C-alpha cells in the first residue's frame, strides 16, 4: 500500500448523474458532488458543480448508481482480523470436514511453525456447538493447535496444546472462564472466556512486523468494502511488546494509515479498586502519545468487557438459562466486573474524559452498564462522554428507554439479528420464547429515540457494511435460503436509518463526525461509489450491492473497475 499524498495533491473530482445519500441532518438527497484538495466543496445538482466540471481532474459518471458517505465501523478488531486472514483462516468453512482439511493443509505447508494458529470456526458446525480435541489430534498431533472461534469467546485446542499448558482433569476453572470436560472430568479441548488465557498465555509472541502486516491487510480489505474508518475495540497497552497500538502509530507516522481510526483501550478487568486511578493515568499518557503523532489515529475510548456470549452460557442474564428441556438452570452467566466495581470504573473514566465502550450482550449486563452510566451522569453531570453499549443481544423491555434518557448509544452488530443455525440451535432454546423476542431490539431503540451506531465486530463476523445493513432492514441474512422467516420483523430498521447509523452515527461515536460520515460542504472527501442504488428496488436485494470505489480525503483507496 502506498502512502497517502498530501491533501493539496488530491485531485479535483466531480461525481454526477447519480443518487447521493448525504446522511446530513435533514437526510437530503443530491445528484452531484465535487471534491477539491480532499474536501467536499459542492453538493447538489449539476448547477452546483458546474464551475468545477470545467477544470476537474476526473469526472465520475455515476450513471444512476449511488454515492454514499464512507462507512465507519463502530466496533471491529481489524489488526487481528488481518492477522487471521494470513494464518489458518476458517471463516469460510461450513462443515467439520472443510475445517479439518484446511487445518491439516495449513500445518503441512508450515512445518517450521511451532504452533498452528488462526481461527474463525462456527459453533453450529459441531453438535451442541462443542468441538473436541480428538478431531484436531487426527490432523495435527505433532505440535499444539490454538484456534479461537468466530466470536473469540472460545478456543478449540488439541491434546498437544493442553499438555503444553498443563491443563488436565485437576486444573480448576478460572474465575472468568470455563474448561469444557467430558464425563470423567477430562478437558475436551474447548476453552471458554478466561480459560482461553491458560493457553493463550504460552503462545509464541506475535512480532511487530506481523501486527503491521495485519494492519496493511485490514486496510486493503476494509477499503474494498467501503470502510473508511473504525473503532478498534481492543487496543492493549499493558506491556512493552508488539501491539496494534504501535502499528497504528507507525502507520500514521509513515503515511500509510489510510483510514480514520479510534482506539478503545482495553480495561484490565482484574484491576483492583485501589489501582483504578493508576490505570487511567496510564491511559492518559497513551491518549497524549496518539494525539501527538497525528490525526488519523486517536485514542479517546476505553473498552470494558462486562459479560460473555449466549452460546457458551457466559452472557449475563437477569433470569437463568434454560436447559435443553426448557427448565431453568442455576446459571445466570458471568459478570466480569461486579456492579459496584463497574460503577466506580465508569464514573472515573467519565470524569477523566474517556468515552466508555461496553461489551454488554445479556440483559443483566445491559442493565448493570446502564446503571453505571447513570451513576456517571449523576456524579459528573453532562460530561459529554459518548458512552456506548455494543452487541445488545438481549435487552429487557424496561431498559430500552434508558438509552435515550442516559444519552447512551446503542452500538449494533446488525449481521447477527437473523435466524441462522447458531441462533436457532444455540441461543433461542436456552433463552426461551419470551427472552428470544427481546433479541436485538433495533426498532424499539430507534422508535424511542436512542442514538444508533453500527459495527461488524470483524473478525467475529463479516465486516461488509452492506451485508449488515441488509439484515438490519430485513432481519433476514442475504445468504438465507428461500422461506427463511425474519427474526422479530417488527424490530427492522428503515434503510435510511440503517445507512445513517453505519456512516454518520458511527462517525459521531468515533468523534470524527466533523470530518466524515456525511456528504456536505466542508466535510472530507470520504466517499463510496456503489454498483447500484440500494434504495431503488426491494429491500431483499440490498445484500447484492457491491462497492465500486472508495475514496478517503478525495484519494481513491479502492477501485473495482
């Protein structure tokens, strides 16, 4: 990837003869746009761009296609996504046979690697969502294997990895995780949440070059999908070794960071109460370091992980999970921070001027986080903190209106809000019919006036914004077989609302809304040319839309001609 030229080198480009979704406050439409020196200088019809047409370096004839603001992802892990694409990438697989063939072939191609690393497998491929070590041992027995699943809340390991980590029947579960075991108490090769760290802690360290290469691949891939910026939801600065943070700083310094990145610093959930101020002081220093390095990468958020996921029974629920027969169990899931600790941390971060980016998936986690934000608002007043809750799979109806009242943004991962095997086999049966109706309440949040932003959680799921928008609007995957029913169709969003959430909404939560997210005079030339107008035609066709060109500051960063 080449370095971005200076803005004064940006071409004068005119886009005309199309449908321009501006995503401005009035949701106006236009037919032409001019971009000069990286800045949008005209929006309207042909008359608005007439003076620029005469001296334009390039005129892009949209030919009825749509021009939209560049997409902004409010929750992603791009460096790790890029790393996984370069390793044993299982994200395209749909069968156990496919996984084992891919793993075996990767191991054969890389005999020099001490470990087989990668990930991206889907739980629905396995009975009960639980893979085991026996299948892995059959294809890789000579060295350890560590493969997180697509949501990165569980990892599949072989016997060699368990031996290397010293995990056996006598190993206790960590406080924040679980080791899957057979009837004899022996580890099966599946580790959940904090139990993953028992193996992750002994992996060969990634090199800084690997992180840098991961970022380069992420930039290339995300730009091809029209993404011009994102919030990295897990930036760790808890050591002196290689990190995504160092990659962002280097990319900005060397001029090849072609996206607007907001870093969310990872909160150490084991941090004792007496060390909260110390951790925040360290974050202040990191924020200053990023600000001094340039304006493409900024740090203003802190990521707080409050619970796990439904499929492993680690999402925090108000009422217990059901068993396979529909009877209540004694398991309410995991809360990584006790409610009083969560409130204390949130109040302190808010007072220090940090936005807090919460992972809150179960209804108890959502309530505890909203309680923490309410405590921060009471303690600190209108601080301006743009706090947001990501994932929101199960939200109790009593808590929907609190998002608007507390100015807490709903950070939606829309691609998940549909019927698919993981939902139908590993979530709904254990939630029961009432709670299943509370899943992903996008429509209720929108109708109540909550601020809505969107992200992908890549590499947990596809980073394609149009695939996510398709589900937000239809509550059916674009890949679903004919006859698939929508998941709570009343929670669907209108297309303009979903498109705005993935552009100006996410730009707002990333604090770049004065630069990008809308097409208006004075904004930067961060634009996407689509291969059609997704607003023209049935909503069932949104997922067929592809990105033709992506521009950042008026420079093309992806062209598919």
